[in-house]
């Protein structure tokens, strides 16, 4: 269908993957996995709707999607810390880079599992895990005399959760860390979605002292004025 918005015709194309409870699965993860398999098949067949069939080939990324909750439970999602330097060579801050220490596939980069993860609610579990994992390490670094802000990556899925601000502040309080010790990074594409809840969370957290950085800047058309409006502190080009 075509929807007119302020006189501009916008084509809306909807594609659905269908699975059925309890026939195709009894847990949330099973249903998400089977529904996504059906969605991928609808894309492949250029159909609007496709219903899951057990005979469908399971893509590797769907297998990973079904394993990530267990990976977090077993602490197989890990982070490496990359220093961000001032022009004089001193350390300004550190960035947490996520990796998956997979028992059969080795060390997986975020590009191999994060994009599909962000299509599901598991993205919110991952950011909770990331906050706990990294803020605990930040507390240890500060106790050892390395008082640097720590940057972690979040997605627009996280920012759209009404309770996101509350969860971030609770994690900071748990480890007795000030808001100024945390930097949250989001891609420009995510920032451009400009949903009401995400805008609310950015403004609230920024006003409390948490810095927001825009990653992959230049892929969209965000103006510097817009960045200032939302309290964005830096960009990566």
C-alpha cells in the first residue's frame, strides 16, 4: 500500500514469517527462531507471507541466535578493551568490544551475530549482560588507579525500552560508579530512527552526565544542530 504523509507518497511493504505455538515450539526462543526462518524464506521467495515448515534449511545465523542466551549464561560473551587516545598519546577512555567465544566456531566478531540479534528482544538481555560485565570491570580498573570512562555499544532496541534509563542507573549504583564514567555508543542509523522513547532516554541519561557518542557517522544525514539538540558528545567518522 501507499500512504501519503504531508503530500509525500510512501510505499509500505510488509513481509511476515509465521510459526505456530505449540506446533513449532514451546519456548520464546524457539518461536523467535522459527518465525525468523519463515521470514527469511518469505524474502527468498519474494512472498508477503510464509509459514514455517520443518523442512526449511536452518541458516547458521539462526543457530547462533538460538545459542546466545546459553552463551551469556556461560560467560562466553566476552569483551576486549580498546584504548582511545588523546593527541598527546595519553589514554582518554576505553571502549568495550564484544566477542563471542564460541565452543565450535572460535572467536566471533559482532558482525556475525549482532545485526540479527537486534531484531529480537534478546538485544535487551545482551545490554543488561554488557552493563554488568563491563561496569564490574570498570570498578576494578578504577580501584587499580585507572580512572578512565568506559564506552559500551547499545542499539536502538535498547533505547526504545521505557525502563532503559532506570536499568542503566541501577547498574551504575550497584558498582558505585558516577554517570560520568559511562559512555553509550549508538550508530547514526539507530539515532536517526528518532522514536519518542529513545529520544526521552537519550535526553534523560545525557542530563545526568552519561555521554552519548555516534558511531559510523556519515552514513545518514544528521545535522550538527540535531546532535547538539540531543546532547551528543562526539562522533566517529
